[in-house]
C-alpha cells in the first residue's frame, strides 16, 4: 500500500497561507502519495572476499567472485594479502572489462588492510555478474592470495 503524503495526508490539496483558498499540495504534486518511497534505494556495507591458491610460477590462474543476492555491488576499496608475490588482472566479469591493460604487481595496484586502495571512481559490479581475477605467481613457490573487495550492496530503484 502506498504511503500517504506527509503534508496533505492524502487530501491532494492544502490551504493557501492566508487560508482563503486551496492549492495543489506542493510536496506530492497533488497525488496524495509519498513518492519518495518509490525512489528509495537502500545500501548495505558488504565485503566480497576471494581466496586463491596460486601454484608456483602459475600464469593466468583464474578466480571468479560471484556477485550474488540480487544486488548490485558498489566497490570502494580493494585490498590484497598473500603469502608470496604475485601480479594480477582484475576484471568486471559481467561487462568483460579489465581494470588494467596488463597484470599489475600486488604492491602497485592493490592496497592492504593498513592502506586500502581507494577506487576514486567507484565501480558498480552488476548483480549476478562476477569479479574475475587472473593471478600470475612471481615468487617461485606455492602461495595463497586473498582479495577483499569492500563496498556496498545496492538495491536499485524499481
Ligand atoms: Zn501531498
């Protein structure tokens, strides 16, 4: 059920300031309803974690993070932690868009928990798409790598 306008309470009109006439409610435009509810978009802080095993000297080891829960994901930061050195290419799997033209060394493109890498231009990964990561192991040993994509789940206005 539609919520009623806070000003006219569904009456669609209010008295003029001098109380001598009626005017169309300026808050709801005469609909009598609170249309702000229709535009309501809620956001929830969320982190997508991604854990990878990266065999020694492995090139292009793939990892895919599913964007779930029927909500778009707006990414603010990405952080990384690993037991050895690697480079990686991160892509928006839904749009098939890579965020670099070549693999980026973990110390260059990705922050850590102390110094998160801020995405100055926040990126929205669409619901039911994915974040795709391609790892290149650089240390010569088997390693584990963890990404954290920190942001908000968003419910688009209907
Ligand atoms: Zn109204």
